[in-house]
C-alpha cells in the first residue's frame, strides 16, 4: 500500500511541477484500481494466477511522460506499477513497479528514427503489429531500433530490429523487419484513382535447445499488398507467406515440438467496398493457415497475448450490448490438435459483410428525420483438407478454398430512429451460431444458437440532461442459457452521468444460473480528467476490445478508473 501511495503521489506532484516549468512536456496518468470482495454467489475472492486470496485491493498505474527538445527530438518514458498485484487475470509478469517503456525519437520531414521501445505495424498487421491495450493487459512493444525514411511523397521505407517486451523483461527471440510503401498514383500523378503497393519482410530468430532440431532458428515471413480506390469504390488485397517452422502443440498444459511437425503458414485478406451519401457496402474475406507467430515458440497460444508478433482480430460485428457479447468469436489462426476432444484445427476461412443505408427524410419509412439501417453478416469455419492424426506421423494438407466444420456465424440488424428533437431509439436483432466445442477445443462444450433482441431509447431533457433505458433478451437452443438484461442511465450534463445495469440467466447453466450480474456506477469528466467508479459482479467469460478477446474470471467488487493529461 505504501508503494501505491508513493507512486500516485510522485506522479501527481511531478506532473504539476514539470508541467508548469516546461512547455514541451506532456504527462498522462491512468490508474485502474479494484477492491475484490467475497460474494455468496460468485464465491470467495481468489487470484489463481498469483495464488493469492489476501490482497483484495489491486492497482494498475501508468505514468507516461513525453518531452520534446531541440525541435526534432522526443524522449518518452512510461512507468508502470502493479501493486501489490495486477488486476485479476493480468499476466503474472506484470508485477511490482518499474520502467515499462522508454525511447528517444528523432523526426523531420523525411526521417523518423527511434531507439528504445517502439510500436510498428506492417500492412494490416498479419505479419507484424506491436500495440498497447491497457484494458486487455497487452503491451508487446519492440525494444531496439526503427528507422523510417520517406524520400518522396510516394515512397516510404522502414527497417527495424528488436526484442519483444514481456512484462518488464524482453523475449529471447529477435525480430528483423523491412517494409516499403509505394504510392503509384502519386508517382504517376493519377488524379481520379489511388493505387498503392506494399511489401514487407519479418524475420524471427530464436535459438533452441532441442537436440537435432529439424527447423531453423530463423523463421522468415513475407507480405505483399495492393490497395485500389476510384471515386466511391475501394478495395485491397494482402497475402502473407510464413516459412517453415516447428508447430507447437499443447499437451497437458505444456507446449511441445512434435518430431517432424514442421510446416509453413499463409494468410489471404481481401476487402472491397462502395460508399456514397446514405449508403455503404463493405465485404471482407480472410483465410488463415498456421499463422501463429510468436517471439518465443514455447509461449504460443498463451492467454495473455504475450510474445505475439502479429495481429489477428475477429472479423465479426463488434457488439455494444451485454447479452450480444456472451458468445463471441475468437480467431482460429493456430494449429491445434486436441486428441482428447478429437479436434484438429489448422486455421480458419470466412468473412463478413456490412451494409449501411439511410432512408431519406420525409418518406413513409424515413419520417421527418430519416431512418438509419445497418446489416452485418459473418461466417467462419475451419479449413477443409486431409489431416493425419497419428501422433507419431502428424501432418495435414489443406484445400486453399475449402470450407470445413462451421465455427461461428452472426447476423444482425440495427435500426436507428429519431422520433423528434428529444426522443431517439435503437432496435437491434442478432442471430448467432457458436460451435463452442471447435472454437474452445472442449469436447463437452455445446453448440449454441441464439436469438437476441435489444431496444433502447434516449430522451433529452435539455441543458445537457438525458435519460437512456435499454432492454435485452436472449433465447437459445440450450436449456442452460436464457438471459434477460437491462440498463438505466442518467446524464446530469456532459460531464457527469450515472448508470445501473443487470443481466440474469434463468437457464440451468451451473456457473451462471439464478445469478444477477448487476453493476452500478458513474463517471465525471472535467477537462482532460475523467473519473469512473463501478460496483458490481463480473461474469466469467471473454472481454473483447477491437476484435481481440481475453478471458476474465468471475468476480465481485468496486472498480475505479482515473485518467488525466497535462
């Protein structure tokens, strides 16, 4: 507790002093805290990751400082504190108080060079992406050096080297990377169309102590891309080829390297769309085969997304409501042979389509203010092909465009209607299919089919005040899941709001039946400072941000979030 108080005190006091003295100094603070308490429904507090049941009060604190000097230089440092432990289900590598990231950057019109920790993304991220998401506990920054050079307005070159951040340490594996972006339209002075090309290389080098290993220390990955747009039409294509490498398998919670199981990987991503005023259509297709890519091989598939080099989000609708996020899709880019469950996965194939349309004003369906309609449909399955399940001779050969076992589908319809200057509503319908056995590799898991209805209305009372009410209902084919939920929210003004929500399962699922997962809280914002408080129950399951999902355990308690910048 003394460490927590000291860190917060130094953060705020240092912030006030330096911000007043140095104009080029930018400081940001974020503090996420929780007091976990015992609950007769969710059970006594227990942190299985740190094997602790005594430290009920936890804080994740971040102090970010950026200082610009000599016109082109920026020094950055981020201090992180996880005291006495991190919040529930964050990586055990996030422990104590230490420097999280630090860097020195030089940037002018053509050159951008960074030494220290940095973030990078090549293409869509299928080959390389480093990013930070504090809500999910992800920070896979590279530590080393990166140089970007743009000699013209149509050519950009990037070279990098680094080891990946893992907690407060670094990975054993090293990354080498090169990326080029060439804008054909700018080079040839096309006026109506835009064409750009991209090429990337990423090499991951990691030594192994496996005697007579049949795979190389260096794994090479290449990416080629083309983007084209003309008037209201746009499209893109990216193909990734990953060289041969050991395919890691998890047996009895241990990652092993089966003899002779050495396979390449690949990915194809296609996107096209058309948009104009009042109408938009977007379609995405993706195929993944053995696209697991980690800085350290033996960490493949870890639940904290540590050591992960590339970015593979779920290409499905990102829902905003509690009941629509109970059964969500996780990308299946890893090779997973689960013998006990009889499940053998090599990748995924599928896509999604989005349609947006606004019915014009002063029409029978549009009314005075018009009506907005959004339709989304996604479908994902495993790859089809030949699989050898003999552990002594494990192998596979997949069809390039073959669809195997269905994993997941999601169809949603959203209607937004403004009735008058004060009242507006949203009506939402979702139909989902979730093959839990295949997606989670659990033999006993059910295939869940759901229908979900949501209705919400917001009424503006004037002077920044508003009231929002929301009702939700989930029906499923399973006796275990029959949920109902609702939310009430009141905004006193643009700065202060309070809410209460609850979801309840009247089904027979032993983990959630007859339990109210209620939450009540609020937030206050003033300038660049925001404080949020919440007390309630957290349902065990997946929490998703930007298509990336992390499992969170069931818990009850008071949570706090404070962010501010100077």
